[in-house]
């Protein structure tokens, strides 16, 4: 029994979600192999070989994989899928794009957003916005999973010494082509990898107030900025800041929720945070039910005072 982890990377380095997915693969039992599919991605392959618990790294390098198009990456996975009992992807935008294609071509059911490996054929995953946990048993010969990174500790990025084996790159499928990308530049930590997140809700009232009130606090703490869906829909914050069921799932060491009422969809995205601090003037706000520390106060007064004390 051998598990295959599909690495997420930018060719030169691995992304953090890969380490959490390796931990899930180790829990499935047997050896763990990592597939690095990219172009000029020797750096990412070398980094994968250092991960504790990895037995082998498969490095597929070709121009068809340069832009990580889902059709081509799926073809690469399918070319070697017959050797594995488990195929695991991080439950990121990229992983969610490729995994269903692989599961469909293998004619197996996909297990999405796994948060725990009970046994090699049984897994837990959240349903109903995290209000219930489903235990899913799969009788498929190959288990295709996406792994919620917040459910597993990251594997050690060093200490391993896996061999790197080059394999032929899949040909371009011709089904899609890369047109362009607009990369958002941000000096702050990436939201899903940040240890501290300062998040704001619709109560902030405008994008100007959002930045004026929350940015100084985030700067003091070296934190990433997040937002509720209501704040994003109102135009106070960009889409890639959204935390919640339809945004990003986060589990930082510290999550500070300012003016967020705590709708069930938002709680699903952040309730696994180690310490949650809520600032809200409504004593009945649902966010207080999951908060470790709650401050019933006007955020426009409380947050600047907190910044001063820091």
C-alpha cells in the first residue's frame, strides 16, 4: 500500500499545504511518494525529498506543466495512478481543480476535505458548514482525497532523504491554454499560512475604514488581513481576503475578529484557530460562542486603543 501526494509548488519551492498533505498520507499507512509536476521544478523536487516521511519523489518536468493547467496535471497523475492505493491533493484551489478530474477518470468517488484518517479506507470530513462530521468509508481500489490542511499538522520540511526519480512529462492535452495571470502583490503573510490574522466584517462600513482601523493592528502584529463574506461582498476587502465556507479555511495561532457577527459560514472557516479574539458591540453575536476572549465594545474605539497598547 503506497500513497501519492500531489505537491503544490511554484516550481522553485513547495507550498505549505503540501506538508500537511504528507502527514495525512503517512496516516494512511505504507510508503509515501510525492509527485512534483512542473517545469524547471528541480528546486521543488529537492525540497520534497527533504520532507520527513517521504520515501520517493517523482519529478515530471516539461513545458506542458509550466502553468499547472488542471488537464495536464491530471493526465500526469493518471499516468502513474495504477501504482497507488491513495492519491492525495491539498484542498486548495489547485487541488480542487485537479482531483475531481482524476477521480472521474479512475471511476472512483472522491473524498473531499478530509480532516482525519481513521483507517486506510475510512476518513472524516466536515459537512453542513462544519456543524457535523461525516465518517466516510470507501471501497474503491484507489482512494482519491483532498486534504484540509488545517486538519493535519505540517510534516517536518527537513530530515528526510528520499530519492528523486525523473519520469516522463505528460503531453499537452490541448484542452486548455494559459492566457495570463494577474498576481496580487502583498507584503503580508499568505492568509492560509499566517500565524496571526486580523479579520474585519461589514460593521467597518467602508473600505477606507477597513484599512484605517485594521491595517495598523495587522502591522503591529505582523498579521495577515482577512474579511467576512459580507465585507467582501460590500467591497470593503478583496476576494482573496475572504475567510469562511466559500472563502479560505484558516487555523492560525491567533485570530482577531473585528466587527464580525459570526455567521455559520464564517465560523466554518476559522473556528479551528488556536486562540480566537472577538471584538463586537453586540453581546448576542454568535462569534462570542467560539471566542476564547471576547470584548463587547465599539471596534472603532477598541482597536485603536489596542494598537496603542501594543
